[in-house]
């Protein structure tokens, strides 16, 4: 009887599962961006959904029979050629470099035979999921007449939030490209944030959108919708971040934060040479990596020299992810590795400190591994990330631009390793990060299937998007109030003027009578 009940329940479960065809697009040539979503694609395919994934880093796992991967790995060549200049770039130059890079990447990827084939009438999908960095890929949803979801590996730009109806505030939530968080903004910061938001909107509307629209028309035809129109029609935005890293923001029900160590995989054994190196670090070891985008090999020579001298004077071993290990000879206590299994390294008990550039995935891995950090922010969201981590008490910042100070760098490294409060704060922060009612991946999948079940989520669309700006900011109401008080204030003067005029007329008439 029990066996029959189990079979019956299992049958009901199968009946409740509706397999769908999903097109997922993660075009960014960045391993950290790709790995953020891997568990989602894996779980969706294991649940029976047919997932077609455009990616720069395919998993090539034969066990995932419902996952078809379209490899656009060549995009890395475009990104690497441009990205190496970001170590010296100003904030404006970085934005210009990234805009150029993504435009070229978009053009290249849409030109590949595998992606072109998706535009044929033979292709049909029930949902399009697109990384927000190239949200224009959502044009595919118009082809298939299906709902669309944006997904991001870090908190989104203020511009994107505003186009989804989330209240933009340059003080409470400064843009992630700026070196501020709300807790530390002075008057100059508020002014900078205000001007940045205006100029960024001008850039988006009058430079970026027209350029991307031309690319879309070349590949999707002249009738393709304007990028802004496509973006405004988004059903849902999934953000792989957590208030610990992104701060607190007011969002509508069409924005779902699902962060909390989603890309953390089970611990794996380290390669023997790394295991031996870390085991021998009796006094502790420092792990140094600038992530998958900001390569150590691109660090300017003067900064390389300062870093080398600083590390050589420390009483610890240092494991440094340096992409070209034959370029420079490291100090005796430093070991170069061209590739690093970062999650496994950080969970080794002898790791005392992580020197990082401040990417969200690296921060999560470090906090969850209870390893405090010294952060060298280089560009993008890294400065604001670093400030939030310093405020949380799990890290200290060492300014990377314009100059790196050796004595400051050394003293901060020694402080973070020797002061137990940094590790204690990591433990507390990790407990908060992981204490959630359900796993982030499960939350993301539930919402993905929700959009499929209801053929979209337009019912979550913010009414703000349909309210004219003069009404949203209350300009008509303020104008009416101002006019009301103006009239009330003016009435006595009008009466007085009329009275004076009538008196003057009476005097003139009386004079005429006397004459």
C-alpha cells in the first residue's frame, strides 16, 4: 500500500511538471559572470526544461542532456584586447572601453552561424533569459513572441533600475559605477552622483541606444523595436546579489534579489603542488588574485614593483594568480600560478588573507570561507563594493589609482591578518548571507517557472513607467498650489488697486462738477 502511495504521489509530481524551451544568453566574456548562473542552467535542465545557452564558457557536460550550449568563446579576444587598458583608465575611459567592447562582442556573436540559426522560423522558445549587460538580446523574445527575463551577476545600474520602475535616488543608491555608498557621501559625492546620473542618461539615450539599434536592425531587420522599448517591456529582473553587497534599495515586485553563495560548489581536492605549498605555510598564506577580468599581467610595471617589494617583506607565503608565470621572477616567498581553483584555495585553513580587486563573486567566496580581505579596487563596481566591505568590517581598502603606496599597503595587510575582528566579522557576515528561507538558485528557478506559467509578469510592471514625468514629480500639483497661493496673496492688492482707482476716478469727477 505504501509503495502504491509513493508511486501515485510521484506520478502527480510528474504531471505537475511542464517542460519548456528556454533560450538563455550570457554573452559576457567573463568567467565570473558565467559561473554565477551555472547552477541555474543545470537545475533547469535537470527539471526537464530544454535549455539552449549562448555562453563564452560552455560546461560541455554530457550528463546534461537537456542543455544545449552555443559556444561564443572567441568573444574573449575582443574583450582581452580592450580590457588590458583598464588598469590605467579613468572612470570615463573605462565606460568608453566597455561600451566599445560590448558593441563589438554583440556584433560578433550575432554574426555567428549558430546564433543566426536561432533567428530562423524553425526556432521556438517559451522564454528568453538574457544577461543585463547586453539586454538588447531580448529582441529574440519578439521573434518568439514569448516573455523575457533579465539576469545580472551583480546589482544593476541605476539607469536600468529606473527603466524598470524602481525609484532612482542619487544619494540613497548612488550608481554602482561611482566610488560611493550612501553611508559615506559628502556634498561633493552627492553633486558628483547627481551630475553623473544626468550625463549617463544623456549618453544612453543619444549615443548608446542609437548605436545598438543600428546593430539590431542589421541582424533582426528594420522593424525591430528600439532598445529602450524592448527594455521597458521586461517581465522580470533577477539579480544575483544580496543587500550585504548591494545595499538596501526600494524595488518593485518585478525585481528579485537571489544572491547568497549561489556559485559556491562542493570542496574539491587541490592539485598536489598547491596542496603542498599551502600545507607548508605554517605561519599562514596570503592568496592574491585580481579575478578573471583584471589580469595581474596587465598591472603597470611601477605597481608590479611596489607589490613585489611589499610581498617580499611579509612573514607569510603568498600564492598569486599571475596569468603569465614566465614574465617575472617572483620573490622567494611568492608562488605564481596561471590558474587558480579559488574557492578551494580560500577554504584551506592556512589562508589568512585574500588580496582582491573587489568583484562580487570574489567577495562572496571570501566571506563564506571566513577569510578577511585587502581590496585593491580597479574599476567598475569594485570601488563601491570595497567601501561596503570596509564598512561591514571584513576588509580594508588600499587605493590602487592613481598611485599605490608601499608602506600603506604593507601596514594594512599586517593589520587585517593580526586583528581577529576582521575574521570574526567575516563569520558573522557569512551567517547573515546564508541564513535564508530557501537557496538562491531555488528562488531564481521558482520565479523563472512563474513567468513561464503565467506567460509573463506584466502584472508586476510598475505604474511609474506610465506616469508622465511632470505628474510623477508633482510639478502640476506644485504649480497649482503655487498659483492658488499667488492668487490668494494677490487678491488684497487687486482690491486695494481697484479701490484706489475708484477713488481717483471719484476725485476727477468731483473736480469736473465743481468746474
